[in-house]
């Protein structure tokens, strides 16, 4: 595999000079469908902007346990590792049977490349998380090398996670279904969790509708209630995914040289009790 080294210079006028830094990301400029985890996508950069803005303007992510789902290059998780206590960079084997180890190794290499940026007290793990496998994740389920398998203590740490992040994981209905099954498992256990998910609408021409449509996006939206539609009850037995769309125009663009366009979206998602 041919690899390229890209430097992302995170800068903004409102950022103090001491907070400016470079991130080295090893990735492919182009790839086949099974190797999409080796690329940096626009939604990943938008989510990185959001995470950085939170880090620069609040202490909300300080000292937390965080999980990046479908981590790919690991960019977002590594940014979180600058303030979090523990970060799990997880790669799913869904659609990646032939290339998952390569993506896991590339993600681990990026962590190594940026070791100087990460506090020594922060723990960063690169782990396989098969969205189709039984729960909880076990070493026996790991299709890759043992170095990317979960230990019992790590799974217990996973339940302490309060933050989940994901970018560019919405492009196949089967993948979306597997993602939300995994989210239900993650968000039903341990402390309350919130997911920030960035996506790019992808359009295709539909023979049935004779029009260009974003069916993958529509399928994703079918899983969500808007925050205003949800009525919460204390100790409610039924739960639903409740989403709030975040206005990206309110988030400064720290990552240079990318165009957000009109089809990037960022969602805050909870798994909340309902009636």
C-alpha cells in the first residue's frame, strides 16, 4: 500500500499561540471501498473542528473516557487524548474482513507518530470492535492480532465512557443498522453517554424515484427522534435515540485546506428514556 504523510495545521484567530499544534496523519489519498478507513474524510475534519472547539472553550472533555467508533486514521480520538483520561480508537471489521488489520495498524502508527502531542497520563488503545459480533467484545471474537483485542479490565473501562464520537460511518444501510445495534449496547450500560456523529450526505440516482436522493441519510434519520419530539420520564423503561443537529456555522474551522460544502452535518445523539 502506498502511503502519504499529511500535516494538518490546526489554527484559528481565537486560539492562543500556545494551543496551536500540528498533527501527523498517515493515510491514503484515494482507496477502494474496503479501505475507506485509510482515508481522511471531510466529516472527520468537521468533527475534529468541533472537538477542538470544545477543548479550547470548555473543560467538558477533560478527564473523561472516550470512544471513537469507526476510527479509521484515529484523528478525532487522538485530539481527544490531549485532555481525556482514556481513549479507545475502535475499528470495525464490518466490510473490512480483508483489510481490517491494515487499518488497525495504520491507526496505531498514527498514534505513535503523534506520541509527543499526547500527555503521558493519557491511555490510548487501538482496538477491534466488530459491530456484528456478540457482546461484550472478547479476545476470542478478535479477527486481527491479539494486540488489538480487548482485556476484561478494558471492557470495564469502556462502561465508564461518557463520550462517543464517529465520523463518515453513514454510507450503507447495513452498516448503519450494525452501528445502531452497537450504539444500543454501548449506551445501555455504564454511565450516561452522548454521541457526536459527523456525516456527509451522499446522493445517488434512484430508478424507483427517478431522482437523485440520499437514501443512506434517510435511513440514518429513521433511527432518530428530534429532541423536541421526545418526552422523557424518570426511570422510563423504553428508550429511543434522540438527536439534535448542531449548526456547523457556529464551529470555527481549525483544520485548514478543506471545504465543508453544504452536505456535512453534525449530530448530538442520546439514548434517552421515552413515553
